[in-house]
C-alpha cells in the first residue's frame, strides 16, 4: 500500500470523551422513549416501532446540531476546544444513531408488509410538486448517504490518501446534509398530525442555535480579516513585537485572502500558513508548546523556525519572510516553499 497511516492512539481523554457521549445517548434515548411510551401508549407493534423512530431521529438531529455548534463555540471561547479534539468520534456515533433511525423506519414498513409502498412513495413524481404531501423521506435518505460517506472516510488513512484539502471538502458536505435533515424533519412534522410539539421545538432550537453561533463566529472572523495595512513594498505591517502574544500568534491576511499566523516565542518571530497540514485547522489559534507551534484541533506540532514537524513526522508548512523595520514586525505575503527557514530573532 502506497499510503501510510498511523493507528489511532487511545488515551484517557478520548476514553472519557467517548464514555460521556455513550452515557448521554443512553440517557436521552431512555428518557425520550419512556416519556413517549407514557404519553402515547403503543397499541400495537408498529406504534412501538414508531417510538423508536422518533427517539433515534430526534437524538441524531440533536447530535448533529451539537457537532455543528462545536466549531463556532471553540472559535468564540477556547474553553470549548476539548470538545473539538474528538469531534470525529462524535460524528461517527451520530451516524450510528441515524442508521438506527433508518433501521426502525424500515422495520415499521416490514412489520406491516408495506415495504413496497416506500418505493411507491418515493417514485410518485407528481407528489414532488406539492408542499404538504412532498415525499420528505427522500431528504433523509440523501442526508444519510452523505453521513455514510463521511463516517466511512473518517479515519486518518483517508485523510492522508485523499489529501487534507480534498478530505476537508468532502466533510464540509455536513452542512448540505444538515440542511437536508432540517427539511426532512420540518416536512415530516407538518405532515404528521399526531406529532408531539417537542419535535418542532427541537428543530427550531437546534437549527436556530447553529445559525446564531455561526453568525457570531463569522462576525469575529470578519474582524480579523479587515484593517490589514500593507506598506509601499507590499509587506504586511503586523505591529510592534510585543503586540504578538508570547507563545501565541496574531493572524494577518494577505491581499489574496490567505491567512498567515505570525507567532512569537520569546524574542523569536516566525510566520506560517494558518492551515494545519492535518485537517487544515486554524493553526494561529494554537499555542507554542514544548518549543513547537501546536494546532488547537488535534495537537499537530511544527517548528517555528522552518514550519517542519519534529522527527519522526514529515509534514511541512508554508513559511513567510519576516523582518523588523522601524520597530515594527512586517511579513512578506509571498509564500516560501514548505519547510523553508524564515524566522528571525530580534534584540
């Protein structure tokens, strides 16, 4: 095999993270199913399966909403970063719960001997021109297929095989899938007269929270992108050295839109691309730990002097020339080859 990969290294934090997720899923599904059983006692097997459909479906939707909220939350407050480290585990578990939802749905049709009716429902083309009566399950099926591709390619082997840029592009499809899920749940709620008010409330609360958090994080990022000063030679003015936090970075934006992370480690200053080689995480939001720039997402590390990962790792980042002019740190927005030494030491 031409592409190498490293086995997942389990540690205490990962085990705790996954343990909390599993306990939370167990509590939610147990409580939701118990309340539904009490409020709407099933009269037959299909009714009992229907409770399973709603329990797994609402759980999957809630999980996906939380997953999409973790990114903006960690941008707004670093205390949420621990939730980001194993977000892929969260995503795979969400797919598993969604698969359970699909299994309950198919069981509901099979128990009644109506499985062929599902195919008829999805291929009655005139219904696609309706609003109430639209075959909303097609949105759920499309979303499920996207989640399947994401879950199947979640391992780092696929990240390296596909390259980080292509892998990230595939996994950004979660927003498409989420939009499909929202339409699936919304139309399903409107067409189900016996639906409890909890589902519409969950839909509005989950979708609303995701939208608001992304708008807040986007506003913060817009603040980073504006007000970049470029001198007559085309260099970006960062500011005095002390304006760069020690062991941290200031992010500046090149005229073409590329983000550059300017780090300071004591009296050493260097500039690297803001994209981590692992999953293109926001490197400039990380810190210098053990002498290396450390990505806040998954802890990948690079030397400040040349952007190279310490041995035995081989990743290399794009670097940028740095200079001190009239007491101000300036960075050349023209990128150097990955791994090129470019850091400076000032008095």
